[in-house]
């Protein structure tokens, strides 16, 4: 397929059990910081942030016995690289079945890289109301920030080179739970 680069897997850094443990630990950290679970909500950034938010909600429920509401945030129209991504971007629905006003929101994504996705998510979320706080939970923080954004909850800090790609695969959409580092297949070539 033209425009799609070939990648090769360099290393598997988390398997299903590692992901489960990281999510459980993050759920405990979220509960420790947010004593009033009744005013807490999780908002997953499409796509894998949704599944991560749902898993965090299940983990919180198993620990605390309270179901935390989960919303879905589409940031497509808030991206600063929208014109670079596609001529006709696919916009999905934002589905947040609760008011964000005055709530403690945990924004959830799979990988934190430059911070631009989170910036777009913050803009999209603020257009829906004024939360009491917005916290950030990511499964993987790979560094290389371009914006002053830092996560509150991290499953794994993973130093990478800019050339590498961190891929999170989740059973709900990929059929397997794992985090791998990939890199372009062609050695030494320019893209």
C-alpha cells in the first residue's frame, strides 16, 4: 500500500499480564488521589484510550465497588495536524453521557508522545464544560514532548528514539494485549 511504511517489531515491552498489572496499579493510584469516587469520571481518547478507560473503570469497580462513568472523546477536528493526516478525516462521535461540569475527569490514552493529542483532547473536553480537575492517565509515556504536558498516572515509562514507534495492541480491537516497539524496516534509508 502506497504511503504505508513497513515496520518491524524490535521488542515486546508488555504482555497481557504486564498490561493488567499496570492498569490495576493505575486504578489504585487514581483512587488514592480521588477520594470522592462519586464525582470521578474517565474519558477515553479514541481509539485505544476508550478500551483503557473501560478497563480502568472495571478495575476501580472491583477495588471500590463503585462503577465510575466512562465517556468517549473524539479529537479529530481539534488536531493541529489535521490537514497532514488525511484529505477527508473521519470524524467519530464524542459520547459523554454525563456532565463534565464540576467533575474530576481522568483523560485516558494509550501512548503519550509529543503531547499534541492530549492538547487537542483538552480543547475538546473544555468545549463540553468546566471540569473541577482534569488528570491524565496513559499506559505508556515514551517521552519526546513538544508541549508542556505531563501525565498523572503512567503504566510504563518507556524511553524511545524518535525513529521508533510504540504500538499498543488491545484485545478489544486488535485481538491481543501487548505493547511493542517497532521501527521502519528499511535500515539506514530516509523516508
